[in-house]
C-alpha cells in the first residue's frame, strides 16, 4: 500500500452540502441524542415505581385481578 501525501490531499475537491441541508442533517443527528437523554431521566422514577409495586404485590397489600397480564 502506498502512502498518501499531504500535497495530494490538499488538491482534492470535496463536496460540501448547502447550509440548509447541513442544518437538516444536524437536526436528524441531534434528535436521537435528546430522546435518549429524556428517557434516561425518566428511568430512575420508573424503577422506583416498579420496586414499590413489586413490594405491594409480594406482601399482598395489592391484589392482582384475575386474567391481568396473562397472554392468551
């Protein structure tokens, strides 16, 4: 394999998308990051609720209705 010289790279023309397309790409890449961050903030609360419900069910403080959560 031959080495690529910096002079060769300097002479390359690279396509650059127009600014509106750059903004759309940026927004598309940013959305999943913010969505994951929002879900991560909710997760500890959901784990607390789950833990509390499990304790209530195991101690009998809350009864499970017949047929709830049963796959047919």
